[in-house]
């Protein structure tokens, strides 16, 4: 399953991520997905501070497969499941560090919009090219 992802990032869990039940709370997985996606976007050239286009999350989903707790780290795999004119579906898989066991998998859909008008725009060419490298068949 790891071979289905094109980009990898290590995500350390934090003490504050654990909930009263002793595992990383479900909402933290969404923050992890957001972190992986935006770290990749910044590296690919998205100017989150002053760029004319920004990506807004319009849909998100997460499937929880196994429990994880601090101080475990996760290997987060990123791929693109769909690349449209102004939208992209990022898919993220979380694995126990160095193992094949899936902790969770999910997706975020971003629509790229003009920062000022919030109207959809085409994905910038430099980002589209980078995203094409993450597309899976």
C-alpha cells in the first residue's frame, strides 16, 4: 500500500494529541492531513502569505483503521487522486513509522480561488506541474 503514495513526511505525535481514552484524538488526524498537504504545497511554490491564488478546503474525510498514541510517529504518504481545472483531491495515508500497518487514510479537496474575490481560478501552472507528479492511476 505504501507504493501508492508519491510523497512522504514523518509526523511526530505530541503529548497534547492524546485524548482521555489514551490515543490520538480523531480531530488531530485532520490537522496532520492539513500539515502534510500544506507543507508540500509550500515546497511546491504556493505563496500562502501573499500569493494571488489560495486553496480552500471544500471537503474532507478520514477513515480510522488503528489506534496510535504519543510518543509514536507516523509516516504520512501523499498522493493526488483527482486533478481538475480548479480543484484537486489530495489523499493521505498514515502508517505506523516504518511499517505497513495503516493507521488512517483520508482526503482533502481544495478549490483554488482568487485571494481577494474568492472566485475559482485555474490551478497555477507551477503547482499543476508539481501535482501531476503526485497523481496515481
